[in-house]
C-alpha cells in the first residue's frame, strides 16, 4: 500500500474544480506528497503542481445520474484505494462520507472543506425534505471531522454558531493563483466583433445565479452579448427563457472548461457577472471564486448587494453593486457604468487589489494548517 501525506477526495472533475486543484498544487509545491481521488477528464492538466512538484490523481469513474448514486460510487471507490494517508481532506459535503470512511480506516485526522453552506443551499429552495436530509447528513458527518474550512469570514461565524465547533472554521477565500492578463479567444468562440460589448458568467448554471434577470436586461441593451462558461441543471430551462425573451442569438453557451483555461477566456470579456439571488443563506453569504477570477482578468464586475460581496467591493471598488432584487433597469445602468471609459478605468485599477488576495498569499496559512494536522 502506497503511503502519502495528504489524500484529497472530491466528487468532481478535478481539472474543473479550482478549489481542489489549487489546494493540491500548493501542498505538493510545499514538499508534501499529495494524492487526489476524483473524476479526471484531463489527467495531463491536473497531474502537475504548476511548479514542477509531483501530484498524483487516482481517477474515480463518475457514474453520473442522481446524487445518491454518485455518493455511494465515490465511497466504494475510495474504500478500494491502495493509499495510506496521514491526513484526509473531504473537498465538499458530497465527498465527506467517503473521506471520513478512509480517515477512520487509516486512523488519521479528517479536514472538511465546507465550500458551501450545505444546510441552506440555494438550489434546494422550496424542496424542504431534501434540504433537511442534507442538513442531517452534514451534522452527522461533522462528528468525525477534526477541522472545518470555509470560504468567507461571515460563513465562519455562522458555521461556528450553528454547529458549536470547538475551533472557529479556517477561512480560505475562493481566490485563484496570481496571473497577468493574457490574450483571449473568447470573442472568436462567441463569433462576435471586437467592439461588441461582452459580459461573461462563470460557474454552474443554476436558477438564482442572475442569468434570467440578465436576459431581461439584455432586452434593453440590444448591443450586449453574454458568454456563459459553465453548465448545469438549469441550462435547458434558461436556454428556453432566453429564446422566449428574444435574446438567444446573443447568449453564447460555451459549456464548462478546464480550470487552467478559465483565466484566458475571462480576459476576453468586458464585464463579469456575479448577480446572486438571495434564495437561501448559502446564496446570501456567497463570496464565489468568479468575483476573484474577474478581478484577476482585470475586468469590472456586477455584484448583488449581499453582505460578503458588498464588503469586498467596498474595500476594492472593482465593480458596481446592484440591488438584490436585480431589476432590469438597474442591471442596465450598472452595465453602462462598467462599460463607460472613465468609471471603467477606475474599476480596472481597483482590480489590482487581487494581488493581496491571490491564492499564493493565503496558501502559507493553509500549508501551516495542514502541517499542524499532520504533526
């Protein structure tokens, strides 16, 4: 059986999972031996640490379909791993049962990356029983967790209070590694002219992510195009909505891409969208990686007036805050402001604040936490 320092388990395609990939790379670059157990559609993109350090990915064969089927598949696959780690990390709730089982078998510590407030998920709004089951499962799984990681200070306060944790959760923002602006082929992929205004949405295509309100705003801005970089369960319904609103020709569905290609695509847009609708506590306190990706690409962003997003934009005025009800006229006004030469220049300048927020600046504390748990 192969020994390793850290085993990361994720119910995701690691090449598209920024949080797993970045953590694995930084731990490997710090001299720790790292194994990732996750789906991997592009092993060549995920099998190095970005700095020459080795990173091992043991693929899991994702069967797709319903969540329960995928959870059990990952747990069975993890139980057959010929790896003996010194620390196991469950990279989200859906991987936590598999990670806890391995940690118990190997009698080692378990770290849980609570990247969402799973007890209050936006996509489960109005589906009370499913949400209750998920919340019960998380509370049960937490009994075997040594430390919890969250993606924002407000999340840490809420999780500490809800679960009465002995230690406050460790905060690790969803920020990317530092990159310069690069040449992009986004406009070519969308088939639009260089001077056509282009917004970008990154992420899972769910209801509540501001896409429908954006389509309504596009009715009032016939020159605006939108690139959707991602896929998800609401795509079919939202494609139909775009058609019904008459904007389908200007919405370009590009699908999900490998994380290492995301920055290059984002650099080709004029403005980024993070118009989260407050459907749940998880959405209310959201501070998603897309806002930091937009900063890294040096493009202004539109963000909903939600607590964590407002605090970030107030501290680094790289975008425009839109009322949380996302009225079309306010989205249009915010877009025009972000595209106007003078305010746009100030927002792009503020994007440079991402230097201090970049993954490299957080990773030192993350590595210290991991070493503490390995001691």
